[in-house]
């Protein structure tokens, strides 16, 4: 992905942008619920979102802080969806509405 590929109109739909099929280690913390934070991974990442694996069920609209363990600054993410996954965990679709993210892979 390059910068030209993610620039576009304000009605840009991040669900249709190019994704990196990388798994990136992250630290995930809820901003709304007092539950334990977790070290986990983000998959299928893009400039505006990621699929996060979590041991917790999340609600649409819930906010979190995602800190990539590769050195990038923390990101505020908003949950778009949460679906059960094998192994007693969940696939959580996160959107980053406040900024674009350049993932180090």
C-alpha cells in the first residue's frame, strides 16, 4: 500500500481498501469497561482498520486503545462488529476513525 492508494473522498469505505495479510502483535485495552487488558494480535490490517483477535466479547461502538508492539504509537479504535471464533475467542472488526495507521510488518 502506498499513500496514494488510501487517499480519496470523505465517503471512503475502509472495508474495501487494500489489506495486509500480516499478523501484528498488539496490546488491547477497553476504554469503556473495567476488564483486564490483553496481549493479542491484529490481522488483515489496513490504514483505517484491522481484525483483532480477543478473548472478550465486544459491543459495536465500544472504543479501545490498540498499541502495536512493533513501536508505533497507540491507536484509538471503534468496534464495528464482533463474531465468535473457534477456540473461545472473538474476531473483532476495528475502525480507526481519527487517523490512518502505517503498520510496521
